[in-house]
């Protein structure tokens, strides 16, 4: 079914490429998974809007509605024509039909990716079935550039995308620019305090675990966190926010005693407002490291996860904070001092820039 979808989309795209000329300064943003633009894709869009003179078009998951035949038809026809005539294309994730698209040689295709640095394995480094790997390799072969956050992770990105290292550009993470804007922090705190008045005069602990790709193990995530015990131990000093990954599929969220912020639209505001992060294997730790904020890694199933996903480095010695495997260890780690030197080592490896200029560098380099 998916292969039919890719072939059909490619048919319309390739016809449009033949019938319509390339449009100078048309920029297509492709976001088929994370379409809220609270990432590097959104940061590059904002930079282009600020400069002016660009025709910005969007291809997102919301355009593909199988329950709306007219919208689906527009996705295959109008949207494929916009993509086929774009001079610049930016993506934040894989777009599998790309392997079948015959882009013009003048088109510049740039993968911004949706995460910074290198932590857990991704792309061609993770186990895949043959069909998916073949489609991903074909799609990545169309990339002109891949942007990464540091020189240190350049080789890893080249291997993960299966491309020449010369195509990987360590220009910094455009999404990280948001965190260096003091007015953004002020706005975020005001919005959080207004929406969640119980946070006023308290510290915020954000618990943001990632999914396990196993529905049964997903159900155990909140049980293992042991919210009643953590809440009792931390007392009134902290308000606990819980944000579950969108791929954690559980019907009931046992969040009594905490604030469920899973559906809060902009995770960046939660990151700016929070004082401490508790996570496991989520790349959200990159943002807290970048901001020099404490992260506690609650890795109660580390061996199980490592056997299935694995990391680029030894997890327990590489992560920028204490590793806890029980609720008691988690509580002790939250109360302990911030491990500044450990965080700085992690941060310097994953981020080459701390200057609020990464989106500008990307646009200066790509959109010549």
C-alpha cells in the first residue's frame, strides 16, 4: 500500500516537473511527521520570512486526509507541483516518496532533521526491514545537504543518512536559536503561569519519557515513574509536569498529583519554563544541556532499550546528568547538585554554536 502511495505521488510530481518550470526563490517545507514548526524547519521559515523575497509553500501531514477526497487529491496534484517547481526544499524528517522523485539538478534539497546532536542511534544505524531500508536509502540519495549541530557529530550523520560526509554541514541547530532569546523565556513563563497557576512560586519538574515501540511496555512507563512516591518526596517545592511522547499509546494516564502537559502545543515553552528535566532516552535532553539545566535520566529498562535501539556512546558515562534506575535513586538525583562539568562536556560535543545565529547561517549557506 505504501509503495503504491509513493509511486502515485511520484507520478504526479514527475509530470509536474515536465510541464512546469522551476520557480526561482520558491521554498518548499516538507513536514510529514512533526508539522507544528516548533523546530529547525520553523526557525528557517522565520528567517526567510524576515528577509522577504521568497515564495514559501508547505507540504504537511495535514494536507493528506484520506477521509477528505478533495484534500487528498490536492496533496497529490497541487502540492506535488509546488514541490516539483521549488528551487529550495527543506525537510525535518524522512519523506519516503523522495526516492522516486526526479528533482531538477538546480533544486537544493536540505534535511534539517528534528533533533540535535547524536545520542541514541537513528536512520540507517537502527534495525529496519529490507523494504524500509531500501526506500530510506533511495530518499536520502536525493539530498543535497544535511545540517547538523556540531562538527563532532558530522561523521555520525553522514553514516546515518548514507551520504558523503562533505554533504553534512555543521552549521548549528536552528531550533536552538529560540532558546537564546530572552524575550521568548519571558513570554513562555508568563504563558505557563497563566495556564497553570499552580506553578507560581514553585519549581517545575518536567517528566518527558520517550516511547518504547512496544505498547505493553509503554503502559509501564508511568507505573515505573511512581508519581505518588516522587510527589511525596519532593513536597510543595516542585510542580510536576508530565509530557508523554505522541507515540506512547495508552488509554489512561495515571497523572493524579501532576499536570498533564502532553497536549501543550509548543514543547519549547515547557523547556524554557522547567527547572529540571526527568527523561530516559529522549533527545529532549539536548535542549536542557544546551540551556545548562539539570537533567536526570530515569533508565529503569536501560538493558532492554539498549538491546533494541542502542546508543552511539556508553549511555551511563555519556549522558549529561545522573542516571537513576529506581524511584528512590530518581528522587535523590533530583535533590542533588547540578553536574555542571558533565553537562558542559556533553554540550560542547553536540553543539558547535551558542550564538542565536544558526538559522541565519543555514539560509546564508543554502539559499545563495
